[in-house]
């Protein structure tokens, strides 16, 4: 059996959250036919990619703006 992330390094850490958030995440994971773990990883990955894309666009806009001033 081949692991999906074979060769990649992984980190673990405890995640403390309120009961209501845990329950909501658990139900969303069930609705998505995923484990709670995979649902949380997918949500975190999407958030980071979204912020990274925003940062890249913002950086380009700032660079273009400073080049125009020259």
C-alpha cells in the first residue's frame, strides 16, 4: 500500500477547541464523507492557499506601483 504523502515530513500538535466548534467540524466532515482529521487539513490547506494567492497579488501590485513611480 502506497501512502498519499510518502516521503513528506509531517508535524503533529495538539489542537484545543471549544466543544461547539468540534461538533460543527465533525458534522461537516461527515457531510463531506471525510474523517475529521482530513476535513481540518483540507480546510487549513485551502485557507493558506487563499492567503498565499492574496499575498502574491498584493506583492505584485505593490511592485508594479513602485516601478511606475520611477
